C-alpha cells in the first residue's frame, strides 16, 4: 500500500483503474467541495476536467454511519467509490487517492484497493516560525497544500518574537513599522551578519490564509508569544518593558532577558486590544499565547512588578508569570477561544481550560502530571519533533519511532495529538524549509494518523519511495536517504558542530551583556 500515512485498514488488490478523457464523476451535492478538488487533481494529470454524470465510474457518496474524519475507498479496475460523512473525511480520501495515482504519458492509473481509514489523533499539527524569518503568504499557501497532502489538520503560525512582529495592528501601527523590521540577521553559515529583514501579514493576508487553510480542512492557530520573546513589541513601545528603555528588534538569536512588564496595567490593555483585533480573523477554537522562556531578572528589581506581587498576594515572580498568562487565558475564554501555552509557561495554577504544548526536554514528568490531573495536551517533544534540528541529532528513524502515549500517561484521552515545529533562526528560505521538514513530516504524519500497532519503519521506508516521486513531481525538495539517516560518523560530527554553534553563540551573548 503506497500511502503515507498508512491507512488503518486496507487491502491491496491487483490491477488499476484507468482515468481517461471520457471518465465522468458522480457525487452527493454535500461533497461538491471535495469533488471539485478531485476534478482539479484529475484535470492536472489528464488535461481535462471530468464531467458530472449520474452513471459514472467515479463516485463520491455520503455515509452517515462514518465518523467525521473517516473515509472509505474502494478502487477496482472499473470504478472508484469514495464515501465519507463530511467533506473533511472525503478530503482525506482524496489525499490517499493522489498517492495511489501514477501518471504515464498523460494517462492516469489508480492502484486497486479497499480502504477503511480514520486518524489515531484528532490534532495533527505543524508549526512555522515566521518571526525569525518572514515568509510571504504564497509560501504559506504552498505549505498548507503540502501538509494537507499528509493529512495534517493544524497549522500553527508563530507570528511574533524578539526578531520580528508579523501582524498588522490598527490600534498599534508601530508594531509593524518598527517591530516588523530588523537591521541585520545573524547567520551561522556566514559566521556573521546577513542584511536587514522585514515583513508582515496584513489583515487581508491573514483572512486569505485562514480561508485557504479552511478549504483544506486545516485550522490556523495564531501565536502571540508573551511575556518573553517580546523584543519586537518593546522596540515599538518601550514603555511595555520593566526598563522603559529604547531597544532594537533583535538581530541575534537566543533568549533575551528583556520581557514585558507584568506589573504594568497598560501592557494588559494593549495586548487585549491586539488579541481582540485577531480573534475574529482566526475562526478556529484555539489561540496560542506562548509563555515559554521568560527570564524574570528585571521583574525582581521592577517596582511595578513587585507591587503587583504584593497586591495580588503572589509568592514570587513565577506566580506573577502565571497571573499574567491567566489574565489572557481568561480573556480568550470569555471570547470562546481555548488558550494554548508552551509547557514551561504552565503551572498547577494555570487556568484548567488551557492546553499545554509540551516541548521542553527533561520536563516531561511535569507535563505528564498535568495531563493526568486533567489538562489537555499537544506533544512536540524537542529531540523527536523539532524539525529545525539537524538530521544528525534527529534522524528520520528517531522521529518515526516517537510514541506520544508513554506508559506514564494514564489520561490518554487528554492527549489531543502532536505537532512538529519548524523554528527558522537558521532557515532563511524555501529550499531550507523543504530540506528540514521533508521527509520527517511524513514520519510525523504517520505517528499522528496511523495506529501504533500498524506502524513499521521498514515498511515506511519502502513507501517513502513513492512519496519521493510525488515530492519530485510537485517540485518539493527533501533530504535524501543518506542525509536523513546519516551514518554514525556523520551523526557524531553533525551533533558536535551543532552543540558547538549553540555554545559559541551563548558565550558571545554573555560577553555582550
Ligand atoms: C520553544 O521552543 N521555545 C517553545
Ligand atoms: Zn516590571
């Protein structure tokens, strides 16, 4: 079965169905959206769109006995039957069909098979950091199509960070005028600075992105990372930090100790207005508030922060961080959104409705405790799912073998699913995106979709060959087998260079302070 992620129930049959210029299609009116996409795909391959006719060899039918994301596919030499309860389910059937199709001399063949398929996890996510490097909306559209092809249903956009603010705000135009630009960009490749960098999405861009994603059954989750990772915001509005001093949007990477001041009432008002501007654009249930990596050095000396700790009867700066994040968690919940935080922003006192996104190495125990206490979670374990890591540290096989539900997780229903982030400090362009994410994203897709007992790495590797041919046809780059599964020497060398780079930049940063 040449399909990734592997369908959960299937049987391969001999032979194939041949689509030609006279092939017609029949579909339930409710599935028109998917039928249109299927016709687009067939037209691309055979040069003309199939017409709709009552007596057709290709049929899309509604079946109310199926689950929302489920589809059933039956292909024999004479016909194709795809059934689903919703366009979403039918859409996943279409993605499977695409992988079963081969085009030869303008003729299209679909392998015969019987499939009954639905996903293991309901949350199948990919994250792109558009703050460290900005990517125009066309690149976002391309990635939406590619993750949809792998049956993902969440695209998390990390929209703000120390190195850039990427969303238009009517209330606070300096966020993009000042915060959307940086003077230079540190580059590991150059061991020095590349030029300035800028860019942001207008409200109209964001609406277009959301609509494009929706038509492919993908939810865009926006992230405004706070109260750390906020130097671009502070560069635009210096009063927002404890220091009240002018700073630049960062040209270097790493954790900045300058954060928002959680003792400043105006900061709460400003961020509430910014969030309010975005709530209506993103139509899904989730909204990400970051919360990761918050140095509290300046809070200790800030009179406003210390006053807030007293006024709200908090124990310390850590509780002040929770107080700050809970304010926005409740704000979002009042607007019918579910907040998500990175796990280092979560404590026992964090709003119970907030979802934890686990990423940080060596802190899984705490996350598991939260899950077992009743908190819902998305897992993004650093050494397995961070797609910015070099293949030397995280080879394809390591990603593939990641099992989200370790024995310690009792409350498995609280694990919504998994998400693979791509942070872009060292990812300046499309070809580097492709190299970092493919084929690891195919492995992530299979973890998220295919039941654990149906997975097999050796079989996955065999099926990858077909996926590679689709990547080539779509002009998508990927790390070749030698690169995605480096030998021991290359792994040791690559890992060493990576740690050396990290360490070297850390020391350089300390010297600058
Ligand atoms: C993170 O990687 N700082 C969430
Ligand atoms: Zn302060």
